[in-house]
C-alpha cells in the first residue's frame, strides 16, 4: 500500500473520487475565459462585455432578443486596476452605419488611451452589428418606431454604464462621437443628473 492510499483511508471526505472528468469541459472553460478577457495589444486591454437591458423585462414586446442585450467593448491601459485606479472614461457611440467596434477603437479609443489617460467604452447601437435583427438589411431600420426605441434603449444603457463607471472609479465621464452617435450622446446626457465633465 503506497502513501496516497494510506492517506485516503484517514480522510473522511474525498475529492475527485470519479476521475478527471470530461477534458472538453476544460477546453471550453479556457476558450470562454480567453473570449471574456479580450485581447491585449500594445498598451491596451480590450474587454468585450454585455448585459441584459432591464427594459426587456418590463416591455418585452418592444425589443427583440438581439436588441435586449447590450454589447460593449472596454478599452483601457494594460496596467489599469479596476476599482482601485481612478481614470476618466469616454463612452463612444456608433455613428451612422458604424457596425462593430474596430473603427471607433482604432480612430478614437486607442488615441485617447495613448495620448491622454482616458479609457473608452465602445457601445454597440441597438439594431447595429451584434444587435441587428436577422431580417434587417445593413443599417436600414424596419420601422420608424425602431428609431425611437433605439434612442430610449441607448439612454437607459448609458445610465447603467455611468453608474457602473462610478463604482469602478472610472470618472469623469465623457459622452461623445460623430454624426448619429453625437445625437445619441446628447440624448443620453440629458437624463444624467450629475454635472458635465470639465
């Protein structure tokens, strides 16, 4: 009898009594973790995240399942410590026809984090990119009411993100973009009770 077997006789509860388990589960966990963490490039971390919009619980007939989940990409410096380091944040909205995060990340977020210590949240508009209903073609909304729903959804998502930013010490907040995104930023700011950033 070796030492391991002898030791097991004295322990009342045992761990891993069956075996290693399914090795594919480990592979899924590691793949999922890589996707959640995002990517590191240069001095930046890219974190892809999402949350379910509370409006979908109260008015589920207004928002499709794609629109009900907010998708955003957080761009911050590699050495930033969440909840410890205080850093300004810019919430960047998508302009007309801007699906995905790549353009805003390249032309705005990377410049802000490299030239100034400002991290960014790149918010995907409802009915754009990952949030586009399958029967919609490009940026062409199916109904006029979709435009109003988009505005209301972005306002609520911004309020949620701004409250989260305060808890994570990501202040002062800047809401910005160009074209249609600038319009959405101004709509969202009208609902925020705090004074503007200086």
